[in-house]
């Protein structure tokens, strides 16, 4: 697995865990919180420039999910969902971009 794939996996897993935390009951939230905080550190360690906007959105999603876990405020849950949707859009955009570059790599002879 190359560095790009590893970073995408970290960003995706962090977003999915944040989304799962929003739907979990209180006891599961408490168990998921340390995992979410550990993933937050991994997300901050990602370095590829192409993932800069995605990284920002994932961090905003994680922070809102962590705040929701500790405060229980619905506004934090809404913010986490909204940011999670933006992450999904950005992942889709990057996937389409990679697919286009792959198709146009070498002309057929």
C-alpha cells in the first residue's frame, strides 16, 4: 500500500468512526472516544498536499463528533454530519480525478 492509499484510508476511517459515534448510545460513545482521538492524531500527521482540503474537513468532522460526545449538543451532531457529507463529496471528487488521470495516462497505439 502506498502513502496516498494509506492517507485516504486514515481519512476515510476517521470520518466513518465519527459518523458511527453520532448514532451510538452513550456507553458505546465513551468507548469510541479514545479511538476517535487517536485517529485525529493520525489525520493531523497526513502530509500529502493533494489531501489538504480533505484533511481540513475530516478534522472539522472529528472535532464536532468529539464535542457532541462530551456535550450531547445536537448542533455539534448536525455540524459533524454536514462536514461528513463534505468529506464524502471531496473523496468522490478525488476518486473521479484519479480515474480520469488513469484513463488518460498513455494513448492507445
